[in-house]
C-alpha cells in the first residue's frame, strides 16, 4: 500500500501540472511545436475533468495523510 505522504505529494504534483496546462498556454505551445495543433480544440474536454478528478484525489490524500498523522502523534 502506498504511504499517505507519498500519495499526497503525487496528487499535488499532478494537480499542479494539470492546472498549469489549463490556465497557461504551455500545452498549446508544446503541441504546436510538435505538429499536433489540430487537437488543441479538444483540450478543454480532457483537461478540465482531469483537473476536477485530481483536485478530488488531492483532497482525499490530504485527509488520509492527516488521519495517519493523528494516529501516529497520539500514541
């Protein structure tokens, strides 16, 4: 089983990466540079749901991390 701290760090990293791709033109520039600019119009259909899923996963990981720390500190 993955440790709560590792899960929290992984979900935070994923959320930040997807947020950067949603709110900045980083992904648009990268796709244009490699010749895949035709799929830029479909990014909203993919990135926004993924952002929502990763935010939910981050919240779940955070609460799991807090719960594990609370068990460890009160022994």
